[in-house]
């Protein structure tokens, strides 16, 4: 089952177990620890007082009591002391030991806070990276739904460099698509928190009407490429008519003029349907030399959904699921475009989500969990299902 990053109150998550970022005494404290003790009720404190505390990096189990979760797994994260005091190994041990307990109790779902990233001072980007790595390694060999729960966006961040790189990539590609200056772009970009872009006044109704009268957005004016902006031609401009012989003479220039085709019946057209998304996915899995479990786990998709896709050649996945498989298969941009078309989707430079996906594919980073970290940071839908 997949790993999901969500923004919520961990004490309200309905799952088999939640993990408490506890202090060594296990007797409650501030932050997540205090919130869990308060929500679980007095019986949790009474039980914890019998456990003899817990050492850093280790984990202990109690019932959930008044919590919606069946169990609470208490683990003690390291205090950040600069990184040279074995903090990383101890933090990784927190996740490994907690997951081992969850597996031993046959938990199907478990929710983690970002351990040590609060009062203990562990850098949030490093704490998140460690959490994702350890949970991912566990999920490669185990079926479990794992949440990383953050209370608000201020408690969560990817590295500043990655955020800046993606922001620049989004801005550059938006400029490439819409041109500069673009008053719609400047207002939206400022709203999204991109610096250095001054907002301009909105289009008046008169200006909008003038633009709409001058240009047409009909299908005949659209370029065939999924990655290029639409070609806009004044309504008054007419496409020149070329005789067949001229069309043939121009074929070497890269200009394509299609001759009229005979009308086809709907039955004839339906007979030309290409392979479906499901068929292409299964073919690509074989071509890449992957097993089915390797593929759907890399795609952050659970086994049940993959079985539906495999069993129904006409199954139409969501866009996020379709892209997740493209990432798992490490497809190029062209291959990604082709596979998305099978499911009825495309990538657009008008969409921040799509540009972020293109950024990672262009940089040949196919780690779906790192991609989801970035998508979460930019408040976008996550990949997988």
C-alpha cells in the first residue's frame, strides 16, 4: 500500500496505529506528545508510567484508549546537536522500530508525525527525507498504508534549494508559454508567492472583448503538440488553399497539409482504436523487466487498484495514478505524453502540477516520494492512489 503525506491532526486519524514522538519518560510533554496524551485520556498516562521509559531510537506499544486508533507506538527521537552526534542513525531507528512493531501487530495502516522536527530541532527537510527513505524501504517488502501527518504547512518544508529550483522552472515555463509581460501571469504568480513579479491591473471587459474579437481559440488554431502553446490566428486570416501537387512539393519543408479524407462510419473509426492505457502499461512493465509488485509499489499504488487496471483493459485511471506509473517506469517526456494520451490526459504549461512533473522527469529524478514532497510543498495533488 502507498505512502501518503497529509495535513491533519494526528489524534484524529482513523488507522490501526499512530506514532507518538515521545520524550524518554513517556509521561507526556508538549507538541504531538502532549496532544496524544490529552486525546487518549488518563489511561494512557497510567499505562505509560509502568513502561519504565524509553531510550532514544527505540519504541514501545500501548493501546489507543480514547483515540480513534487501536494502538499508540511511542518512540523517542534524537535532539539535534549539529548532526555529528549520531542523530541520523537514531532517527532512522525510530522509524524502523516503530514499523517493526506495527508489522508485528498486523497493522494495515499507521500514521507518523515528523519525528524530532519540532522542539528537538531536527532540520525539517532532513527529517522528512529520512522519514520518506525509511518508510519507502519498508513498503518495498511490506503491504501497509503509511501516513506522514503534518499539522500545518509551516511545520513542513522541502529543501530551500529544491523549492527555489522548482519555482524558477515553473516561472520560466510559464513565461515560455504565455510570453512576457503577461498580466494574468503576474497576478497569479504573485498570489502563488513567486517573488520579483509585479502584479498588473486585471483586464477590463472592453479589453477582453477586443482580444476575443481579434483572436480565435477554435480547434483549427491549436497546435498538435501537447507541450507547445496554442497558435492563435486572427479570425480574419484564412488558411491558404494549396492544390495536391503543391502539398507534395512542400512536404520536405516540414509543413504538413493533409488531403481531405473520405468519410468513415463510426464503426470503422472504432475499429482503429489503439492499445489502451492498461495494455500499454503491462507492455511497458515487461519491457522494463519489472514485476507487477515492483511497478505498483514504485508508483505508490496499492495492489487492489493495480489488479483492477490489469483486469480491465478499458480501465481509465485518474491523472495522478497514470503519471505515477509513468514515474515508476522511468519514462521520458515523450513516452509519458504517449501513455497519458492512452488515459485521455495531457501535460500543460498552464498547470503548476504538470510543470513540476516535467521538472522531475527532465532532471531524471523518478523517486515518487521525493516528487510528492515537492508537490505537497506547492499545495498540489500527490501521485499514487
